[in-house]
């Protein structure tokens, strides 16, 4: 699940970031930064970036928890 979660999260975040970059053309049409943030926060394509980052962090958290458990159960950890 860790590798699949990382790959799926990377895919979602790259798609979302691509749309955020494409929507920066709204600045040339006279949008202010606050209008831009309001616009991309309502678009589902841009929310994929946040979902992807959350999935990546969750997949890393699970593997990090396993690494810490392995370190703690190691014979070198005990004194």
C-alpha cells in the first residue's frame, strides 16, 4: 500500500498542480490574488493537489511508523 499510495498521491498532486499552473493565466485577465485563491479553492481539479499531498503523507506515515518500531525492537537500541 505504501508504494501504491505514494504513486497514486503523486499522480493526483501532479494533475492538480498542472491545473493550478494553467489557471494562473487568470492574472492576465485582471484577477487579483485573492480572487485567484477563491477560484482555485472551488475547483475540484485543483483540490486534487491537496488530496494527493494528504495521500502521500499518509503513506509515508505508515512506513515511518514501521521503521521506528523496527529501530526500537533492535538489539542495539537496548542498553
